[in-house]
C-alpha cells in the first residue's frame, strides 16, 4: 500500500496524499478511474487544503463528504473538522478508505465514519447531524446529489462543492443570465449560492477534459416565505424551463391546466404573463405556485 506519511515541501502535515501516493494506492487496489462514475481523483495537497479553507471548516463541524474516492479531501477535512462521514458507492474504494485513514491519520480515525451507499439513496447518517457538506462531486450526478443532500439533511448549514465549471456557472447563475435555469432556482430554494473559485485540470488524475469550479451554498436562515410546498414550487420551475423560450403564459399552460389558468396565476402573483422563466427569482416561482391554488 502507500508509503508512510511524510512532511511535504511546505513543511505541513504529511498525512495528505500526493500524486505518487494516489497512484500507489490505486495500483495496490487495482483501481482504474471510471468515466461511468465520473471519477477524477485529486492529486494535489494544496488544492484540498484550499477547498477546506474556502469551505471554512471549523473544529466543531461535522462534515459529510460525497464520493471520497481514495481519500485526498477526506484526510484534509478530518484534520480540520470534529468528525467526517464519507459516502462512497464504489465497493473497492469504500472497503479501502478506513484503512487509509487509520494509516495516515491514526489519531483521528475514531472521528471518521464511512457509509457505503449511493448518495442518492442515503436517508440517514451515523453520529451527530452534519453541519457542512464538502465534496468533489462526480460531474454526471452533481446537481441531483447536491439537491438530495440539502433536502434530506436540513442541519447542513454550509456547503462547498467542486463541480464541472459549466455546472458551477449554472448553480450560481442569477435571473437574466443565459445559463440560469432549474439547478439555479432549486439550489436557491435552500441556500444563497455563489461561485467560490476555479480549479484547473492538472490537479486531477486522470486530468478531465473540462475545468472545474467551486460553489458555495449557505443555507437560508429563513425558508422561502410561501404557503406552497417545495414540490409545488419545483413543479412550476420544471414547467417554466421545459419550454424556456416560451412566455410563461404558454410554458405553464400544461402545469396550470390551460393558458388562461396560467395567466390568472401569473397576474395574481404580480408577474407578467409575457415574462420568461429565466427572468424570475425563486421567490417569484413560489408566488406563482401559491396563486395557482388560490385562483382555482
């Protein structure tokens, strides 16, 4: 397996994994990163330190990490947080990670828990409720995983995810931006969202064909003020963006039952029936959902 931890050039903790450690671990496990699972392992210790710093991980945080892989980010999180729970779907990686933690950070091993599962299926986590989510999310499932975790674990106050740059742009987009869409609005339902930096390709193995970005999500202290349920609001959002080039009167006709019913809900919510979904805030989508019930 991997060689013993040593101090890196910066003189900082040698518990973190470098390029040689990652390749050695992968070879010993017979692991080849798969495209199917969007696996790109971070091989740069400075990058994981930067992620932990940007995430503002505190000594009292209970961090949940999705897709820990070989443990690059896990080790850095475990050095900074009170405890870390990692959710890993891959059988080989899940089996190996506790051993890597025990070997490289033995004094913190009792602060680590592993959940061997698909993150989309996770309904509960062991130990205290998580306060932060920090993850390098596989590109193909980043948005659904993020929304599922925010929905299922309301105790998560702060989130920092590394995703494909294009996904980062979508999540953090504001109304009126051409990439503003379903992910932007749904993420905004839970949190204040912003871009928190860019990550180059050379910090990964294998190097992906796209750049990555960091997205910060700070959970709203007060939920969106509406009598509509989340499901009702999200139904409006999905309908509006399914035909994003159409006016809301036309795009929401199917959702409302008719174009006239859509118009009535829009007018009642104080929104022009000629507007398009890309111009609306999450609060305005909530108002439309609320008014549909009132106008029926």
